RNA sequence: GCUAGGGUAGGGUAGCUGGUCAUCCUAUAGGACUGUGGAUCCUUUGACCCGGGUUCGAGUCCCGGCCCUGGCCCCA
C-alpha cells in the first residue's frame, strides 16, 4: 500500500468554513486599524538570515527555518514581521514623513514544538508606528491594540508597564543577574527571585513594585526617575482613550531592544499559550543600517485570536441553485448568469442528474432553487422556491433576481 | 529539548482480559420514488499510523519511529 503524503508537522489545511471565518476576522481587523490611519505593507516570506540574528541573536537560528539557497546565501523563513518591516523602512522609506503608520498581516515560521495555539506556520497581525517618541505615540499603539482585539471579538486582559521602573532598581547589578531578575519578575516567581537576588530588601522592593496597583505607589518605590513624566502622561492618555488596562511593571518582554513602554494581552479562554498580543517601544532601525529611529509596535497572534473567538459558523452568502430538466438546460445557463450578474452566488448541476437528485443537492447548499423545466421554457418564466419557507412562485427572470437580491440585502 | 495521554473508512465511533468475512452513525457513489424534491428504502465505496518483535495467530501485548492533543522550556 502506498503511504499517503501528510502535511508537515505543525502546519494546517483550512476548509472553506474555517477559511471564511479567518477571512472575516482579517477584514474586521484591517478595518479597525484603518480607522486609526494605519496602512498595510507586505515583505518577503524569506529574508537574509542576518536580519533576524542581528535582532535576536544567533541562538534563534535553532528555532528558525534557516537554510542556504542555491547561491549559497543564508536564508530564513521569517519568524516574525517587526524586523522585516523595519528593514523595509530603512531600505526604502527613510524619507517618508513621520510618523509612519504601517500594519501587516502575514504568515511566519518557527521550528518549535506545536501545541495549542502554537504552530510552525502561523499568522501575525501587527502595527509599527515609526518615528514618534512621545507618550501620545505609546498610548496610541496600545489603544489600537485594544481596539483591534476588541473588534475581533476576543475577551482578554491588557497589561501595560514600562521597563524604566524595574531597571531603575536593578541597573547597578551585573547584566546576567539583571536578566535573571527580569525573568523572575515577568513570571511573578518571587521564590526564584529571592534565590537569584540575595539582597532581601531589594527583592521585596521589586515585589512591591510589581504588585503596585497605581502609579503613586509605584513611584514611591522607585523614587524620582527621569521617565516619570512620560509614564504618567502615557497612562493618562490611555485613560482618555478609555482603554481598560492593568498596570504591571513586571512585564519584561523577551528581548533587550525594548526601550520603554511594554504591554501584553492575555486571552481568557486559551491554554498555556494564552498571550495573544505583545509589544512596546523599541529601537531597531540602527541595527539595519538606518538612523536610530524610535518605534513602537505590537504583534497579535492571529491563530490565537481565532481559537479565542471559538466556533462561530460564518454566515453563508445567499445561494441560488439553478436546477433544470433536459429541456431547460440551455435556458438555465442564462438564468444562472442573470443571478451572477446581480452578485448572487449561483450554482448549477454539472453531472446531468435527475431533477429530484438536483433538488436534493440544492437543499444542502442553497437558499433558493430556480427550476427551469419544460413548462418554464414554454412560458418564459422560472419557478423560484424559497427553501427556508417552502414557498414558490412563477416569476420572470428579472423579478426572481430582484426578489433574491432584495431579500439577501435585508 | 523534557513530559503525560492518544492514533480504527472522509468525519465520529465499538472492539483493546490476543482467535469467525472488524461494529454502528454519518459521508460518498449508484438506483428506486419519473415536477416540489432536504425524507425513506436498496446497493456501493471506504479503516486498524509506519516498521520491527513476541505468538500457531496481533487492531489488541512489547520496542522504535511518525503524527496529534495537553503540560514544561522557550516565546522574537
């Protein structure tokens, strides 16, 4: 027996029902960011490997689809889209009027162990706001993220923080200790924190900072820091945007290039992989040969959005099945064309089935049936049956089309 | 990379204390009902993930692999 070829690990096929639901969500999200003036860009599916190692270090090669092409170039399927978009900006868009508001939607590839909400090919939807280094910019990006997730129908919790708060308490420590401390705080693992940080007083200070519920409490712990005004403004503008969020100065994000505000969103009904959005302010452009340009952005895990939304049967567009007896076959082509010209999804029998068999098929796929048989041909009419009510009428083609379109619109 | 559970027709399942043509639902294809039909009836198609081992005999037990679903790690 021949072994059937299977799809590669961590990839998925999408049937029409699921794909239509995904397209619905995509369009909803595109419309949401458009309302904020963000415009879509697209970059290659693969890039020079160096683009990603410059950003994230050599270690990530292990988690990428990296290979040499036939010309011996080191290539990687893109594992994320922030670096490609910033590369695009540096290559071709430095002279654009600032700020630049871009969004992207595309598939990415990571060689990781698949689990719920984590695949080897997955889709990210994100925005990058380039060239605006203000509290208004930070707040706008967060507000767009909130708007986007909410319009997509996700239930989630938004957490907002700023790296300067934690940094001010650990800046004098050795770099690798800092990294461990940030890891502990990100996970709120205070037990591990005390192991990493023998200085109990400082560990308690950090714990209090993470647990603080308002800015006054937080600044009471850190004391005056240069970023205080920026942080207070950002939170105030967020309030003005009416974005509900939870203050969390423990958010560390994985990477060092984040510079200021950081935020994450967690979906309520996902499993271990429940982070649905992550982002913050960063500086990347200079790594790719551009000027040091402050940017802020986020990425949303689109597949997790779909999981979080759960089962929603997408509404099928109104569908007409044209069925015909042999005498009506030729006329039925003209009838089908008339419906299609009016924008109605119309299907016809291709297999030469009997009338009753055609009607059985129609009942599975359509909302209306247009019958064209000997009688209809002779009278120049068609019989239109509404499958939801069982009612049917003898109509001219024009009236039948108008009836379906009219009902379809309402 | 670590770990738990699991893979039986296209989908969903029974069998799993080794032993008749592997169960049922659905789906598919064909037919009956020959212009109001989504029904019903008859028939058809179609599966034990792959490889090895134990055994007279393996869907069933053992080992390895592949894949799936969770949980760690990681998460750009």
